[in-house]
């Protein structure tokens, strides 16, 4: 029998959860960050490719470096957040395929022999893992503030230099300040967004 989450749990993950614009002065601990990753890593990716790479920006020095890369409207959000995670994707994720998909030794070549396919796979599934991160964060009691208003090339130079990882988006984590929330925006209805064929 399939286990179903309670309405309370679904509210925490989706219906009552909000994208945060401001933060309370409540630290995010190493234990919380490790628990967050220990949840999100179980989310599925094809061939278990797991291309996402995460940098948790928490120190003042790292925050200053990241603030210099973001749009003016996001600077305060990053600076005041207890942690902002940079979600990136390793374009040579396939080097980990022998470790992550050991029953199919040839799987590495699916990607290493076709870099366009590898890049698409890395971006798509790194994005997917970023979504897992937000759901996992909410599941362990953290609020999220995802953002895309930043200079990817600048972030890559500042945080991923010398690696094969490229930034995708950033997401602040912590205890959100309810006084900084905007009114909730509407969502599309099922009929507007979906078709059943």
C-alpha cells in the first residue's frame, strides 16, 4: 500500500510554503545542511547521474563575494539570509558514472561521447536536483527563497573557477520573515496548464 502524506505535511511542502524575501536572524547549522543533502540526494535522476553540485554560502566573506554577483534587488536577500546555496551542475558529471551506476559500465560513454547530450542532461537534472533541495529544505523546517537574478559568469568565476561546474540558480535558506512576504500570487488551474490525452 502506498503511504500518503497528511494534509499538514503537504501544506508544509507546497500549499502554505512561500518564497521568502526576508530573513530572521536564525542560524542554519551544519547538521541541518547535511540533513538537507541527505534527503535531496535520493531524488531520482536518469542513470543516477546526479550532476548537481552545491555551495552553501554562509560566511560573511562568501556572502560579500556572492552579493557582488547578484542584481540590486537580490543583494539584501542574500546578505541577510543565514545561508544561500548556489545550485550548479557538473558538465563532466559522467566521470562519477562508474561509482553511481556501477551495473552499467558503458553508461559513462553515453555522455562522454556526446558533450551536447551531456550538457543538456547536466542542466536538466541539476535543475531537478535543485527542486529536490527546496522540497527537502521545507521538509526539515527551513524556508526557501529561490532567485535567478544574478550574473552566472561572475558566480562561476568567483565560486567554480578551475572546475567543470556551472551555476544554475541560487536559493536562500533559513527562517523567513513573515513581515517581508508579498501577497500570494495566483497559480494556473489544471485546465489552463494540463491536458490528459
